[in-house]
């Protein structure tokens, strides 16, 4: 499998799973199917759009690649109607949403870091563009439906994206081969996020002040 | 009337009416006049700003065309002080806001689709830029004052913008003359939105899940 | 001190103090330290990022200047842990946040106006880019933690930024020397904001309508 193909497949997967999470949350909020596509497209395409704007890669990637809109719409619709099939209740639906979100997060932190490196940014900035690409779609999704964003509620979230982005950036410094490196870095982010979800890991915060 | 003049007049009308809706909502939320201008300018100029950013037409259009800021400020002030004159009560004010919003939506879905086509985007993407241009100003307005966005509350809203954008894009494929086509497509969007408001049309949504 | 140095120091100060305000609000909302850095970086770097996007100065400034991320992270961490040291209670913490925010506002209204003039914008637009640069970081900070934005709650806020931006733009028209002019304009904005905070100045708003 060529490196370019690996990156394309990761990208499509990220768009689909984030859009799926958007469709699920739209169902939870009783939006109509069209609203589900809006929220799903924002979730799936928001991160890469922000990345392209910040780095000046305009027009943004999906303007000349309409397949992304189709993938996002498909993911949103599957998530929207699929959530009604999860008859085991709220817990199962919330878990499915969180797992789909974790896949998108893991993939996009790597793709965002790669885009930063390609644009010639400093390693710390490439990690930042990775985290922003990974977190922004979900942030937009949650703000649109008026939820407190998962990235601020969940303590090991941006941190998982940061780990994936940093692994990719440092692996790149050591000239590791791009395709396997990207997959390994995405798996690292996913493993951290999954462990945090499974074992309820948290970071120490200072106590309540007000 | 030249085609360019038609598009300019539609654009000015969209900015004015969206800014008017922003001024009205600022009055409802008891903001001061300066806050009304902020919300009005965000509503009137937000959609076109997002369109220009996504398509890479930078600096954004109003940087070199200060008349847009003047039109937005005027619309916001008229909406802000005008809302106090609607002494027939809350219902009349909400209706005036929704009708002004519908005018902006109808005009901007066409202008956004046209900008997408001019940038060489695929027809499906030109429709998307139309819907985003139409919906983003109102979305920004509602998020700023902490309301659930009209585009997510109202079921036939983005859909009306989609119809107007699609009509423009398909008419353009058949080489229909630009000025009349733009006006007809905007009227189509307005008619759908008006009928949805008048007759309380809704889309089927899946039931409450949680 | 050279003019370029004055502008750099103002810029660093604005990033630091806005990030400090973001760290303090993150502590109030019981976010973890990593969330504090996210909110702080959004507050400190959001305004300049929007300015660069609107004016087309891409990639945005911090992509090739990683020191800004370091300054923002430092400001956020100091604000986050510092807020626990203000044992005199909620009032002292809210005041510290508001004063840090006022410093950022005062500095960024001038830097945003200068960027608008450099891009060749009309004087009214340079004032607008000044106000937007000054207000957007704090807006993003407040939206992220789900507060009503200070810029919409506080009546003499955007107005203070407007005064600073206008003073810079008009001073520039009269060819006043850049460094002292920037400092004087920032002080004007700060003095207005400080007086409004100290004496609870408000603007007349129309009464409650709904």
C-alpha cells in the first residue's frame, strides 16, 4: 500500500467516523435528518477545514474533492438512523458515539501534524495543528448542539491527540517511513483515549474555586 | 439592469436584512446599541466572510468595500430601535425577525452558490457553499446571543437555502441568464421558507431517544 | 526602542495577559491544566489568528513563530495556578481576570488596526479589524467555557477597543510616529475600559422587550 493511499484511507475514515458521531448526537437532540447531515458534516470536515485555513492551503480541501461531502453525509445518516437501532439504551448510544469520536480524533491528530510539517512549521506548531485538527470537528459538533465540548469535559482527550501528533512528529524527525508511522501514531492516540474511556482516567485539576 | 448590478443589490439586501435581524435579537436580549451593531454585523457579514475564507478569496470582501460595514450598521440600528416600535408585542417582533432572516437566507444561498461556481468547484460543493453562506450569518448571530441556532431549530431552513442554491447551480448548467436566474432562485428559496413559516411545515425526525 | 520592538512587546504582552485570563477562567470552571492551556491559547492567539485569516496573511502568524504558543501556555498556567493563590475570594479572582483581559484588549485593538492599515484597508475597516482582533480572543474563551461573552455583557468593552483603534488610525493619518502612537492609543483604550470597570459606566440600552 502506498503512503498516499494510507493517508487517504485514514482521512476518509476520520471524516466518516466523526460524521457518524455527529449523526448520533443529532438523533439524541431530535434534529431532523437534514440537521443531522449539517452537524455530521461539521464534525467530519471541520477539523481539516480549520487546518487548511490556518496553514493557508486555500481553497479548503473539500472544495475540489466532493467525495468528502458524500462520505460525511453517509456517515451522518448511518449514525442518525443507526442510533435508533441501538435499543439497549442511552449507555450503548453514548458509548458508540464516544468510540466513533475516538477513531476520528486518532486519525486527524496525525493528519493535522503531517500537514503542519508539510507547511514547514516548527515541530511544536505541527503538534499544535495536529491537536487542533483532531479536536475542532468534535468541538464544532458539540457547540452546534449546545453541549459542553467533549474536548473540555474529557480530561484525556486533547492529550491523546497530542500524544498521537507528537509521536508522528518525532518519528518523522527520525525519518521513519510515513505510512507505518502514521498508523502507529494513530493507534497510540486511540489506545490512550480508549484506556482513558475504559478506566476513567483523569488528570488532577485544582478544586472548585467559586 | 446589468447582471453585476443585480448581484450587488441582492448582496446589499442580504447584508441589510440579516443585520436587521441581528439588531432585533440584540434588542430582545437587552444589549446596548453598540452590542446591536456587533451582532448585526456578524449576522450580515458572517456568511460572506466564511464563503471567502473557504474559497481563499482573501482578504475577505468587506476589507476593500467599506460600504458593507455601513449597510450592516444601518440595518442593525434600524432593527434595534425599530423593534421597540412594534408595540403589538412579542409575536410581531419574532415574526419581523424571522421574515428579515428569510430574505437574507434566500439571497445569500444564491450568492454563495455563484461564488462556489466561480471558484471552479464541483456542483455539489457550489450548493454546499451556498447553504453555508446562507446559514452562517444567522448561526453566528444566534450563537453570540446564546440562542439555539434557527438553522437547527427550524426544519425547513437549510433546506430552503439548499433549494435556492441548487436551482441556481442547475440553471447555470443550462446556461440560463445570470440576473433573472439569481432572482428566480432567491424567490424559490424565499417561497419555501415562507411557506414553512406560514404553514408550520416540518420534516419527519426520529423520536426522542434519551 | 525601535518601532518594531514596541510592537513585538505589545503583542507578547497581549498574548500573555489574554492567556492568563483564559487560565483563570479554566480554574473557575474546574478544567484540568491541559484544558487551561487550550482555553488560554484560544484567548491569547484567537484574535491575531482571526485578523490574519480575514486579511489573508496566511499561514497565520504563530505557524512560523512558535514563541507565541510558549507565551500563551505560560500565561495560561500562571493564571490557572495563580487563581488558587488569590485566597481573598471570588471577587479578587474576577477582578484579576477582568484586568488581564483589559490589558489584552487595549494592546490588540491597536495591533489589529495597524494590520488593517498595512493591508491597505479603508480607515473604517482598519478600525473594525482592530476591534475584532481585540474582542475575538476573549469571545472564543468565553464561548468555549459556555459563558456569555464579556464583549456582549460589558457595555464599555468593544467601545474601548474602538476608541484605541480609532486613535491609532487617526494618529497614523497625521503621520504621528508609530511607536509612541501605538502606546498612547493602547493607554487610551485601557483608560476607558478601566474607568468603565471602576465606575460601572454603562450605555443606555432600550428596555426589556420580551
